[in-house]
C-alpha cells in the first residue's frame, strides 16, 4: 500500500470518526432537550401541587376551627341538659 493510499484510508477513517462524533452529539442534544422539557413539566407540576397543598391546608384549618366551635357548643348543650336533668 502506498503512502497516498494509507493517507486516504486514514482520512476516510477520520471522516467516519467525525461523523460518528457529530451523530453522538446530536443524540446528546436531543436527550438534553428532552431532559429540559421534563424538568419544565416537573417544575410546573410542583408549582400546581404547592398551590393545591396551600389550599388544602387552609381548608383543614377552617375545618379544625369549625370542629372546635361545634365541640364547644356540644359541651354547652350537654351541660345544660345535665343541669335540667339534675333539677
């Protein structure tokens, strides 16, 4: 094999290697785009879930307050009934 043939062979091998590297880079970029889309979706989900959690915490607080009020009223009613029954 002549030096020219050897050089041409190395040249084509280098071109093949370069093409493979470019293809890998393209795949990596597509993968990164997918990761960025998934991250954006997760961030949006997190925001939505945080809002829902805040709303549920507020509702829970209102229900606990109502429960306390009802419990106080029941205690008062029970005391009145016991007072009537004792007399």
